[in-house]
């Protein structure tokens, strides 16, 4: 039973990470929020029943997705969390009841909420320092995002200078970048007239535009922006969200006019009924409403879980449906060998876009639908974006429909497929399957793994097709003449790629371990293992018991790591990598980090305000974290110490009001031992 649960957990994690990449990185999602939430809920439930399977890098423990290649990474001073979803009035009432219980309120009491439109765009953070725009960044993985300031600057409705109070310096505002429908339609008209392919929908076009390294492209595709959230700030922020929106508007920042202060959850539900139909009159896409506890102090008291604030939820509009025909089923697979069915549909217009494909998930889903090729099917665009086949219309069958044949062999390498007992997934177990090889090399090269600049999917595909790479170790033997022979690969690009590959020979151990693609070992797992063992040799020699003793590494992960490194093919891969000069430098072990621990910092929450003369704020943050402390962007009752530099503002005032210990720069340096 435990093995079955472990297999399902691995399958769910793979599916969720796949859909995260499609949504956040590629702007080409395959499933809707409801289906995504169902996968996440099933994973969370399995991890609750089998705590030994929960790992720190599980999708249940993190937010967002990969960062964009080619952009500078910036760390968010205050994390950008995601938002939980509700889909009907009953779920809204349950959320309201949970809020009241956590706040110690009587069930009959009213709790004020602000209802805003959920703009179907791309989440960003905008930072002003001394009243001047200095940064625009994507949400990324919630902790860090990509600097897209050059594209944000082109948004005409965003002021590059705002009023800055004399006692404040930083204001970071969160919001959503979108493309108005009129702009989108005009853009597609122009592209069609020039013989270019048209874009699928405004949201994907917005995401693609913000990914452009050339800001002139964004300037040619007029984007818009609504701001509504708060990041790091030392401005005097009003005590309620409704007042905060008015405050932003007074600063000249773009705020959506369609927000409503509701006295209770009944008024919130009434707003959902109003906007189900009214949203169609807007010149931009929306996929729901966002409901927020109005009082900021209550929102802070409610806190957050690992992924989302408890004081905020999204209400998702009902999905749009259409009728079409299933033309064919394609079977595809990724780096782990899981084979999935993809529906090819007769084109149908839904929510302003043409739907031609939809995921059918797995063999069990095919059986549940009872679907045949040629069937008339009902397709739903969940969340206004994602197509899904929800049922067949058997009454319209003509007798000419054909059964969908589940393949017995891999569609890429023709190896026999297996379906392990208790699993819904079909798997190709041939590790040399070209599709899996491509996937493993692409994963190795990805930004959060070895970060090989220039090694995108098209180049990987050519390397595998031409027989130049059968595993990641082959990358380190590539020659200039081999690369220049590839399509669209000039000598300069080829040399840049070789240089980028060469740079990865000394990537940190944590990156190396994640890049290997060890089952159950994600980015956090790689960090935990690297911190525990310090060197690759120590890790290779570690017993399962030693692996299990690592904080954040459960029994199943320990077993997976041990199994991975005892397999001859993986031992051979590591040997080949080391012979090619890929040697991760020693990492700081947990014991070595412990030597830096300090009672003045251990387990304490710090807030930095004002400017320090002897170091940057980022350097100060690193020194605090190295000694076991945590740094927050805002002062609250849970803050232990506020470090006030020159021209400290409202955060220092609030710390004094709450009686929180304050250090000046000299005291901070003494505590650091300087």
C-alpha cells in the first residue's frame, strides 16, 4: 500500500510541476484551476496520510514556478504568495466561517471584505525608491522573480515618479499586467495582414511580451496594469484595504475602479452574481473575483500557509462550454517516461479563443469518459483559459466512431509500455528513449538546475537527433564544428554555448543533485542534501539511515537517493561527468553552518529600515540569516528586533509603539562581532 501511495505521490508531483511550467514559464496551460487544485488536494491528502512522503520541495510546500532564461533574478523582500480558490457560494461561506473561527469571532458577527476583479494577466511587483520607479519584476517562484523593468517602463498608465513622504523611502506595490481586448484584436489583425501567425489569447500574449529581452517589442504591444497589493514599504499605509486602494489612486497609480466594500459574506456572494454576466462588458479578460479581508490588522492576524494568505481567496467564474468532435488521440511522453493521451479536436471557439487540443490525462480518464474517436464531445474552458473534455454526447453517435487503442509500445522508441500495479500511468521504461533523453538534458540545462544559457529545447532536440548527446555527460565533449553544423547555429552562438556548458563544471552541489533528476529530490531536497553532506563523495557513501536523518528528507526520498546512486547506469553517468571535469565544489555542511549560529539571532525575526553605511541591506540580510535569524519586510507583533539605519521611517515608529527592541547600526555591528 505504501509503495502504491509513493508511486501516486511521484506521479502527482510530476504532473503538477509539468502544469506549473506550462502556466508560469511557457504561458501555455493545459488544465484549469479546478483540475489543478484537485491534483494539489489529492497530493496534500496523500502526504497527510503518509507524512514520510512529504518533502520540503513538494508542490504543496511552494509557490509558482521556474524563472525566465536571460533575465536577472531579483529576490522579493516580501514573498509573493498565490491565492486559494473557491468555486461556489458554499465554499465562500466556509472560507468566511474559517476566518471568523481563527479570529475568535462569533459566527453571527459580520466581517468586512473588499471584492475586486481577478484580472487574467501576469502578476508583477513594482518598486519605488525615493519616489522613483526602480524595479518591475515577475512573481517567479514567489521568493524571487525576473527583472522586467525595461518592459514595465513601457506601460503608459504607470508613473515613473510618485510623491514620497519625507519620512519614507520604499514603496513596493503588487498588481497584474494585462493586454486590453481591443489591443489584442488589433495586434492579431496586423499580424494576419502581414502573414504572421496570430496569438491565442490576451493572457498568453501578455506573458510572452513581458518575456521579451527587447523593450521595443513591449512598447509596440501596449500593455496595461492594475495595482492592488503591498510588498515592502515604509510609507504610512492606511489601516484597511479599501482605504489602501484609494491611497494608491491618490498617488497616481492605476487602480481598477471596479472594487466593492462588502459588510459581510452575503454581500460578497451578491457581487459574484452581478459579475458573472457583467464581466463580458469589460475590455479586458477576467477569470473571477478576489475577496480580501478589509482590515489589515485582521489579515495579518490570520496569517498565511506555505502557499497563500488566509485572508484572501479567489472566486472563479463558471467555465464556458462548447460542442465539437474528437478527431484523433496523440500519445506523448516526457523525461520520466509517463505516456499521456492528448485530444485533437475540431476547432471550436470558447472564451474568445480557438480550442484545438485538450489533455485527456490518463487511461482511467478515457475509460471514465467512454470516449471514442469521432465522438461529439463537450469541451469546457475552465478558468477561461484551459480546455478540457468533460463528457461525450452518445446520442449523436453515427456508428462510424472508432475505439481509442491504448498503445502497447512507446510512440517514440517502440519499447514495451508497462503499467505498474496501482498506478494510472503508462510508462516507457527504456532509459535510452530519445524523448526521455531530451527531457533529461533539458532538465539538466534548466535555470534552477545547471543553468546552461543557450541550451533550449530546439538545440537539445537537434543534439539528440544527430546522435551528439545520449546523456548529459555527452554535453561536455561537444566540439565547435559539431555545433556549427546544427541548424541556425553560427560560430558565435556555438562558442557561447560551449562556454556556458563549461561554466557548469563547478556549479554548487545542490544544483548538481537537482539537475540529476533523482525521483523525489527537487530544489529544496538538493539544498538539504548538499547542506548535510557537503561533498558529492560523502553523499555517495551515505547509508539510507544517514540520509533519513537529514532534516527535510523522508524515508521514501532517502530510499530513492540510495537506489539512484546504486544503479550501475547512474554510477556510470556520475563517473563520466567527473571524468569530464564536472566536480561540484564542497558545500557548507549543516555542522559548519551551525558554527555561525548566534544566540542574538537564532530563531528571531528581524526587520531592516533606513540605510546602513557599512553594508547594503542585502548583505545585512545575509549576515542575519547566516546566524539563524529571519528577515521580514514589515513590522508586526511577531517581530523581535528592528534594525534602524539612517533616515529610518514609519517602521521604526511602529516598532516603538509596539515596544519592540531596536538596534542602531553600531549595535548591529557589535552583534555581528565586527
